């Protein structure tokens, strides 16, 4: 058994390196494709690197909040995981969005969580739940921070209020509908899930954590616009709405790795539609924000993926 376990270590290491190489390929190809556009407009708008650094710190802070939110969701499912191990799992699985097919992110999170000692039900259930909550709460944040901007951009007659109301109702009913969702997920995946009622308090904690994460990332984008263009494109609330809506559009585009292309199109359209930037300024900001966000999403995960983790399962008192 010892020899068999030892033989698996190089294989897992090779798979980790191969996955990192795939992520770097897709992400690097995106950076190279956009670099020529950056060179053409950056001369007119010198970057204020102090502002970029501040925006990056806020974005990393949003990651810290989301990691803790996921930990609490795992605990609500009856699992336990230390913060250091949770951070590694969250950041590494986050790389999956840059490989075509959004399921890689959730799948990587659940597999890595199981290896860290979390039960299968807690690992898969928490990953699915946090993804659903993050999307639903994101739309609620958009409605709360930029309803006027959103109404001006969406074609007249689009039933926004019913859709947003349905999202709120779905979010509020999760403590009662989750057991049926667990049964359905069990039948579709062939894996057992604990079909118990999810504690309502955990739903609100996860929703609050997701909302805080969206707000922090939106504020970071607001600071980035000042650093890139030398002025804001609107108030902080509109920046939160614009960033969140464009990010959600990219996330929900299943065929676009990392939301590439979709997020940029929505972001540029929102900026120009609001009348806050010219087409050239929107293009420069879109390219700069993609480069900035891609580095922040890929670099931490790749570093932690290639770092050798502890072989012991983690616990809240002794994180690995």
C-alpha cells in the first residue's frame, strides 16, 4: 500500500503541471492577442501604478472574503477545513474558468476538498451552492447599485423587475428547496448527497459574503478606471454595477474560457452607453482591466498549484 501510494504522488504532480500548463496557454494566448491593442492607446493615458496596486489589494481582499464564505458553507454541510487549505483549493480551482467548460472550476473544487478530508457531500454541495449564490447575489448587487444604468442599457420592454424578483425568491427559498436539489444532483451525478435542510443562517452568511465580494471587486474596478484613465467613469455605485454585470455575463458564457470576449463586450457597451467614456477610452479600459484581472486570477492559483501541499488532511485547528 505504501508503494502504491508513493507511485500516485508523481502522477498527481504531473497532472497538476499539465493543468497549470493548459491554464497558462489559454490565459497567455489571451494576453498576447490583446497586447497590440494596449500598445496603441496606452501612450495617451499613462497608468498610475499606485492606483493599480490599491485596486489589486482590494481584489485580493475580495478573494479572502469569498474563501471564508466558502469555508462557512462547507461547515454548514457538516465539513471542516482550515483557512490555508481552503485558500489553496479556492484559488487553484478558480483556474478552471480559463479552460473551456465552466464545470472544471466546480469539479476541481470538490475533488481538492475531498482530498483535504471534506466529505463528498460537503465538497460538491458547497461548491455548487456557492456558485449559485454568487450568481444570484451578483444580479441583486447590480439591481441595487445600478438599476438606472441597467434600465438605460437593456432594450425597452425587457421585464427586468420580474426576473430580479424571481432571483430574490429563489435565493430566499434555498433552505427549503435545497434538499430536492440535492436529490436531483445525486441522481444526475450518481453520487450520494445528504438531503437535509440547509440551515437558513448559512444561506444568509454565504449571501452576505458574496455581496461583500462583489462590492469589493467593483470598488477595485472603480480605482482601476482612475488609475488607467486619470478620472472615474462614474460614481462608485455605477462602477460596481458595470463591473458586476459584465463579470456575470462572462461567467455565464459557458463556451468562453474566463469569460473572455463576452465580459469585454458587455463592459465596453455599458461604459459607452452610459456616456461616461468614448469608444477609444472604453477600449483602453477594457483591455487594461482584462490584463489586470487575468494576472490576479491566474498568478496566485498557479503558484499554489505548483507548491507542494501538506499530505495531512486539514482541520480548523491545524490548517494545511
